[in-house]
C-alpha cells in the first residue's frame, strides 16, 4: 500500500479563478474514513483536479480516484446543471468550446465533496440518480441521453415512492406516486401540460431503447430529440426538488 496522486481532467463549460488547494474526507465505505489532498487548476477544457489515494497499485488508484471525483461531479453537475465529463487525458477535444463558463469557487467544491460523501453513505439511490443525470448532460447520443435522463427519474421513484398496492405494479406507477407527492394533481405538473400519458409514453420509449425494440430511422430519432428537452427539464426539477425534500441539513441544491 502506498499513496498515489491522480490527476484528472474535467471538461465542460466551467473554470476556476485561481489554484484551489484543500483536503477533504473520503469515505466510500461506511467507517473507512481517509483524508485526501485536493488540488484544482484551470484548464483549457475546464479544470484539472488532483487527489491523493492510498491503495495497492496504480490501476486501483485510477479507479478509486474516478469513483471519488465522479461522485463529487455528480453533485456539482446537479448544482450547476452543466455538462461535466472526467478523463485521465486530453482525448476529448471539443470543436466549439464555450466562451461562457461558470466559475467554481473553493467553497462550492468543498460543499460538493461533503454532500457526495453523505449521499453515498445515507442516500445512495439519490446520488445514483444524480450520476445518471450527469451522464445525460455529457453524452452525445440522443438515445443514451434519453435513457440517462429517464433513468435518473426512475431510480428516485423506485427508491423513494410510497409502498402501496399501486406502486407495487411497476415503475410507471412509482413515478406517478412521486410526482403526485411533489406536485399534486397532473394539471400542476410543469412542462407536461396536462398530458396524462406522458409518463407511460416516455417509459415505453425507454423500454424500447433499452431492450433494442426500436427501428432506428430518422423519424424515430426526431421523435426522441423532440422529447429530450422536456424529459431533461422534468428530470432536473424532480431530482432537485426531491433532494430538497430530504433532510435540508444534508441536501441543499438550487
């Protein structure tokens, strides 16, 4: 066992004003608490982030760092609603880098590390939903985007819905249950415009994509593309409001 330093490149419309250096607790498994040094610097594609990892070899150090930093990015991506992708090298070249970038300060990084740690230990399903949402933001394939945004909704619904005879019937009913818990009756659901088959239809699209039951032609792709913005908007509102519905001392997302 030894200490390794792993540097990762975070690409996206984000930046920092100056070098940020602090340490934070890492507790991927309950009771195994370690402190990791964090060094964040501005980069052409976003920023670089270095973290110390105490482990057996380089390969494991890479995997632990990706897991540790990735969970923080899941939270930061939800807070900013911005695409954030992580890699070990600069293979991901962007043809049109954004000239408008969100500036992330040290306090926000610290908050995201701490919240990711707490969610990982106590609200893991919510953190997993954040991970799906972040994937939806950075992946370029429209089918993968749709799957990721819809999965972010269904993970929360499956994990937090009320336990009753209706929710035992499947994911569609569990999503309905959670939407009603947050927003009341269907006409009050923002972005959905009172369409009572919205959950059913989109869950059917999700199942067809996931299980390969789709004839990929331009018309079907256009149909998915036309729905993406609404699904993303609903997912973001649902995840952030459900997070705030939990213990407010733990979760305080915008």
